[in-house]
């Protein structure tokens, strides 16, 4: 029997949850979005959005206006529940923090009823879907769950990670393939039926653990390749070689495709997901751990380059002190042409400069209109205002910077758009 989904609840209305909710609502399905952020809930209920993502504003406004999308701070009765909440680290040892998933489970547990489907979308360590099922079973002993009842369970549970690129979320939600890992075949069937409401890509079925590992593997693969490029940039700097020219030459080989180095790796996926593998298999994940350490160390290398540039500038200007040296940082987001600052190495570098450098630290970030209050020492300025800085630090290759003539001053180009040599 094909599952019917008249009402869908999406728990967590952030960069993944809100676009997913809007996508279901665009298919004329009633969607209840749930979030603990009351301001975000109020914003959405006005038909507006609290994040930046192309085309999302139009989709949310239409869905709310037509009555298919509504947001709430409390879980409500639905046929399917999607959990898209954060999975940050606990402390400084890169241990995954599943408390948001547990809180979401306990929030929806009182409104569950037989026949419901619960899908975990949050990027999670292997075994998280089973933990979710355990929390739900603990909260609702009157219902049966797949870990005990198998295909005969009252509640179906599956894992289905997002696989989208910020800036292209609305298109990729529709067209990308989805990996669906149900705790039982019946769970997988129900999840496929749910996503096929809007997904035009293939829904590929596996088990929950493999689906969890698939998402982590995809981003770990990318992290390892970025680490190679970042390590190569450090080596080339020591050997006085233009890394951008070198990579361009090496990539002329038909079977070589080296990525471009940068100031580190950021975002909510690549900088985080590999640690979830390491946390479960610390003795085995040696290459994955090494790649993470290379990429995590790159911001410190950039900061040393700035310190060297300041020292070099002062050597040629004995009347100046560090307080007289202005540093301009171009870009704060974790990747080009978005406003997302999560796990951003550029942001970490700018913050560190603000705390360590005695002079002014300017930032140019065309995708934000104001800086968070925690960045009070940084000055948000225009490209034109930053052009006179003594040291020009290019951190993110936004389109605006690509279209800008190389400014004067000492250049530290972490993305190769001013001194690339390609």
C-alpha cells in the first residue's frame, strides 16, 4: 500500500529545512515547519525568509500566501516528520553533539501516531538513526518501532541526507539523486514515496548505516582532495613556486585534476563530516584525520603570512608601528557568493587578526549588510574603501573581487584571482 502524506512536518528551518519545507509546499502539500527560533517562525509566517538562498524567498512567499506552509515553535500532528537540525561538535575534541536530534525526537514524540514516517536528514555519525529510534521508543512505549518490530512497526524510520550546494539548493533538491536508508524495507519504501513528491533524481535505497556513511564519505573525499591542494600551496610557498601556475600545468595531464587551494575549509559539511568518521573509528581513519588536520591548520599559516607582511612593511618604514598598518580582508563566508559564515576559515582569520593586530582590520563582504556583534573590532567597508589598505588579504573569491583590479599594497592572495598566473 502506497503511503499517503497529507501533512508533512519539517523540524529545523535553517539552510536545509526551510528549502525542503518550501519544496514540499510547492507541490500543494500542507507543511508545518517547526523551529525553536521564534523570530524565524514569525518571519516565515509573514512570507519572508531569514536566510539567503536564491529563489527561496519566492518559494516561501508563494507557499505561505497559498496556505500550504506554516511555521510554529511547537510540533504538531503530521503524517511524516523530517528532522533537519544542527549536529555540531561537543567541546573541542570533535565529538558529535546529537543533543539537537534528541531534542527534536522528544518534541515530536507526543504527536506521533501509527503509520507515521520519521526521516532524519541531519548529517550524523553512523548509528544516529538508531539512536533517534531509541529516543522515540523511550518517549512512546505505547508505539512499536523498527528496531523491535521490524516491518510490522507502527512508526517507520529512515535516514536521507541532503546533498545540495549552497547557492543552488532549490535546483539541487529537485534534480540530485537521494540516498535513502530505511531501518527496514517498509521504512525505505515510505521514505521513497515521500521524497518522490518533488525529487526528480533517483531515490537509491540502502540501509540506514550505509546512508549515514555515504554522506560522510562524500564530504571526506572532497576534504582529502582539498587538503592535497592546501598542503601543496604551503610547500610551493617554501620553495618559491607559484602554486596556481603549478596546478594549472599539472592539470594539463589527462588524468590529473588538482583542486584549488584556499585559506582552509569551511561550511557545515566538509569541515565537520570527516570528524564524524574519525569519532567512530579513530584508529582506522588515519588519512581522513590527516586531511582534516592539514585543512584546519591552513588558517594559522595564513595568519603567519600576514605577520610576515606586517614585519616586512615595518622594516621599510622605520617610523611606523603595527598600529599604523591597516589590513583589509576580502570575504568572510565559507565559500564564494553566499552569506553563510558557518565554520568559515575566512571569518576565523579575520577574528584572529582583530584580536592580534594593533592596527585597523577592514573586511569587505558584499553578501552581508552588517557584521555580528561579536566582530566589533572589524570594520565592514566597501571594496573602494579597502583599496588603500597596506596589506590586502584575499580570502574568498566572490564575483565582485574577481571583477576588481588588483589593489595596491602587499597582496596575500589565498584564492589565486589576483596573483594566480593561470
